[in-house]
C-alpha cells in the first residue's frame, strides 16, 4: 500500500463524512479542460475537516495541492500525484456584517460580488468576471479593470505548514502583482475578510454588466482557457508582444494562441497539457528572439 492509499484509508476511517474521489480526472476541475487524474481528491465542507485532512496528509508526507475553481491551472496529462483539496463549490459559506464580508475560500468571486451588490456594497465589481474562487483570487492577488484583491482584503485565515491556523492582517500577506504569501503552495487560505464601501445596488450591478460586456468583446470566452497565459512583463503587455510577433492562431495540437486576444492560449479542441506547454515554449522563444522580453507564465503548472 502506498502513502496515498494509506491516507485514503485513514481518512475513510477517521472522517467518514469527508467526500473523497480517488483517481478523479482533473480535466473536470480546470477551465482549460485539460489534465489527468488526481491521485486522491477531497472536497471538505467544514474548516475542521479541511484542516484535519491536510494535517494527516502532511503527517504521512503526502504532498497537498489546493484547487479552487481551476481557472489558473494547467494540470499535467499524467495527472497530479498528490492529495488534491478542492474547495469549490462546497466550502463557501459567506457572512456580511455592515461593510465587512467574511467568506470561506471556495466561494466563487462572481457569487461573492453578487452577494456584495445585493447588500449594497461596492468595491468588488472588478472581480465579478474573474472565474476563480476567493482562495484562488487571494493567492493570485487577482485583479482586473483597476481593481485587485489587495485593495479589499483585510484579514486572511491561514493554515500554516505546521498545521496551525492563524489570522493574518493583509500587510503580512505579501501581496504583489499576481503574487502573495500563499503562492508558495504551503500556506493555505481558509477564509478571507474583505472591507467594502456602501453603494447603490443598481449602480453596482450596472458596473458589473459593463465590465462583463468588455470581457465578452475582448476575451475568447467561447473557448476553454486559463485566462492570461503570461504575466504582464514590466513596461509591456504580453498580448501586444505576442501579437506583434504574428503569433495569433499559432497551434500545437489542440492548443492555440487565440485569434481574438493574443494573451490567451485556448483549448481549441482536444488539447493536451503537453500541447499547451509546447505552445507556451514556442511563444516565449519567439517573443524573446524578436523583442528581448522574457515572458513568465501566469498559469500554474501542476503535476
Ligand atoms: C476566462 C478567464 C478570465 C480570467 N480573467 C482574469 C482576470 O481578469 N484577472 C486575474 O487576475 N485572473 C484572471 N483569470 C485567472 C484566474 O481566474 C484567477 O487567477 C483566479 O484568481 C484563480 O482562482 P481559482 O480559484 O480558479 O484558482 P485555481 O486555478 O484553482 O488555483 C490557482 C492557484 O492558487 C492556489 N490556490 C487556490 N485556492 C487556494 C487556497 N484556498 N489556498 C491557497 N492556495 C490556493 C492553487 O494551488 C494554484 O496555485 C482568468 C481566467 C480565465 C479562465
């Protein structure tokens, strides 16, 4: 019996309520629709369940990967040889008190923004169209249209590598462009508290509708993808550089540089992870040769 099977056996004995899915195809859990099976997936509903399961995995030295909505993930064709903790959609309780919103990490940013709008709270409109979870958004310091998670997050509930749970002030979270203290994969976001401002529900909804229309116009939302494939290089825009090199429509197998937005690699049909990785390599090489700019992936590759 290997470590992962041992983990499964112990979880089944100690936590019969915990939903476990051995060999779950990750292509069902990534917006790229790519990726082989997770050795073992768990879908915890409660914080205690999540914490205990991760602690047990760490005791057995089984690597753990947390997955939110899989909208920034590229999973290897061979799958993930790890314990995958999936937070979306079930780990998603949310509470609003005055202008403070507290929610578990598996709530979708779109749902959170809608809840905030219903409560007459402004500040989260930018996140409504980002197809990720709160945990993924905090970890990536996700942002769009002038907004970024760092502007609204005040506190984060963190599961430390030691297994302890701490409440961190935002200043401690090392938020930078598409980066946070949680990007190391060892610190896990359990919940986050956001501070918003009072606003008019109708105006908030209108802003969200306008931003959604902008996305539909500019982004290839009709294809599976993981959003912007590369980070914005200092002083440049990745999409503009890729376009300038004439790479729109470039294909490897089922992976293609979007014709609509050169910053997106899309799954044009039947793409494998290896197709996407090979295409990303070609893009990086051609952009570097032509412009001297090194593109850094924004999507997280997991195996
Ligand atoms: C069509 C499209 C448009 C997009 N537009 C934008 C955009 O405008 N702005 C933007 O910033 N991004 C955008 N993205 C990318 C993506 O939606 C964001 O990065 C989002 O925040 C990822 O959240 P997720 O829940 O899907 O995370 P996942 O993809 O599941 O995970 C991303 C990373 O976060 C880690 N993670 C997830 N949950 C936790 C947790 N609870 N604790 C610790 N680590 C965790 C994962 O291990 C992984 O390393 C877009 C993606 C798509 C497909």
